């Protein structure tokens, strides 16, 4: 069950990055009308993904698996940094495009 935290974190991380990309690439009027909601869902998926990583690290501390914790900490921190920065930047682009649409109309 604890191993599913890593899978969930990966899936939610990919969702967090792909939602704003789909929102920006789509010409569908329906998606364009819901860009801010998609951006909020993306940021929420990013936060839950990072939380899953923290829960997994807490599990390793609780069972005192120090070698596993030392092995994964540096790569986890790097992955979280990449996820967080890319999600924030992509969602800023979504907000900028949404703002341009509102100003244009």
C-alpha cells in the first residue's frame, strides 16, 4: 500500500504538468472557458503529488529504513523542484493567456 504513494505521486505529477499544456495547446472553446479551473486543478495535483512524497519519506523514517531514505532523498528533492517550477511556470502562462482573452473580448 505504501508503494502506491510513489505511483500516485508520479501520476499526479504528470497530470499537474499535462493539464496546463493541454489547456494552452487546445483551441476548443470549452477548454478555453475553463482555463482557470484547469490551472487550479493542476496546482492541486502538484501539491498532492509533493505530499505523497513527504508521506513516503515519513514512512521510511517511521520504519527506520535510513539507507533507503538516504538513497532517494536527493532524487526526490530534484524531482519535486522540477515539478514545482514547471507547474508554476506553465500555470502562469495559462493565466497570461486567459487574461489576454478577457482583455480582447
